[in-house]
């Protein structure tokens, strides 16, 4: 179970999110997924929609929020979510992900 971050850490977290957004296009680029066109950051995980309308997610996966079928392994690089095609929108929460 995760706890909230102290308020004094908010600027650091914001800077890390900006850095992650800057790095996502390079990390999500691949023949199977394309480059990132949209990104959403949840509590401890993030997901990106690619130019090929595929979904890639990374981060904490304790509740299966990455959609990769394995809750025992966190992902530190974006991984392609299997069987998700023509993704138009993604929303991430504390421990959940919803994509249409």
C-alpha cells in the first residue's frame, strides 16, 4: 500500500513528470507501437497511446493496472499492452487504468 507524498515533494514530483513526458516518445518508439501521442500518469504508473493506436504502460503493477497479465513484476520501461488496438483515450488512477 502506498502513502501520500509530503507537500514539500510536489515540485520534485512535477519535475519528474515533465522529464518522463520528455522521455516517453523515445521509450515508446517501436515497430509494434509507434511513438507516443498521448500520455496519462496515475498514482504510481503511467500509460501512453502510440501513433499506431496501441497502449504502452509502465510503473507499479501490484494490482494489474498495467494490463500485461502479471501483477508480480513492475515495469520500468513502457511495455505494449497485449490485445489493445485502436486505442483512442486512456485514463489512469491510483491503481487502475481505463482505455477505450
